[in-house]
C-alpha cells in the first residue's frame, strides 16, 4: 500500500479506535439516527442483495425453509430486507439476528414490525424474522442454521478475535458461512467520507464510518484470517464498494 496522501490517515496498518455507537452513554436519539444512517449506507452497498442471493442458492425445491443467523446484526436492516424479498418471492425462510446491544435490537424489531414481517411461521411461507440478545464473540454461536452470516462486524475485532469468530461461525453453520466487511483502502476511505456526507447528517455515523475503514482488513489480511481459522476452500473476493466477502461451504460426505 502506498504512503498516505496529505490529509489522509496512514492505512498501511490497522488502527482500531472506539466507535461512538459503542458508548452506552450515547444519547438514544443520536444512536437511532446513526443506525438509520448505517441502514442507508447498507442499502447503497448492496449488502442485503448479496446475502439474498446466498439464501436463494441454498433453497431446496421441495425442502423446508432456509434458516439463517446474522451474528451481530446491529439495527437488523440487512435481515429485514432479505426477509422482505423472500416474502415477496414466496421463499420459505427463517431469519434470525442476534446482537449484544439492547438498543440495536429494539431498532431491529421495530424495523421488522414496520415491514410487516411475521415473527412466527405463516401460511404463505414468507420471511419469518426474530431478533434476540446474544454476544456472538463471548458466547457460543447457536447451531441449527443453514447459513450463518455477519456484516460489518469483523473490523471491530482484534486479529485473534476475528479468527475466533470465523472459526466459531463455521463450526456452527450446517451448510454455509458468508461474511461481508469493509476493505482498508484509500479509495474506500474517500468513498466512505463522500457517502456519509451525502447520505446522512449523523455526526456519529460520519465519525464511526471513517474509523471503521481505518480498522478494516485488507483483502490479503482477510485471506490470512480464513487460513488461520482453517476455513479450507473459502472464497475471499472483492465486492462493491470497497468491501470483501468470504464464502465457505461445509463439505458434505455422502
């Protein structure tokens, strides 16, 4: 990676700083505003669209619903959009999200309710959503899910924690692990600044968004994480805009 341009941080090495949304004393209205801003960024970044494709790929023609867990789901906007799309398409799915933040879960449940999504199985087989409190890093990852995913959480973690989380998610997933996160690049930093100043007035989101890029992994670092987590055969690739995705499938022995 080249030397930083004037006015830009040195992105050659990760820099992890506390994010404002992680402060339990943050004003609830500012927190909610920041979650709304993140949801708009996620929409533009196509995170729900990519995850929806993964869910559809696991769908069985005559089988039961695809069960998904979004670890550290935040405000739940990705899960809600995937569930809404599945409901419109008539695909049977059960989508759960977990997070350690009661504030984030409150926003997630409100988003699901606003979208009219059921919390229990419905006769039309549409998207069922449920959010619950759980620390994906400190507590065992629940099993029983075909697909376990995480979006924009990995960059919050120290290296060893990221390896631990990937390994735990893979161990719990019945069929597939799918992770999306930021890439630490100059272009990504500039795009984050522009996007956050275009899509939202949230000062919290603008600060946290840039700190997130500074704390993100490069594509090569993401590959090394997968190697250390023993995710044999994992696919690690680029995604719009300046993100990476990890897809790992469990080998099924017939």
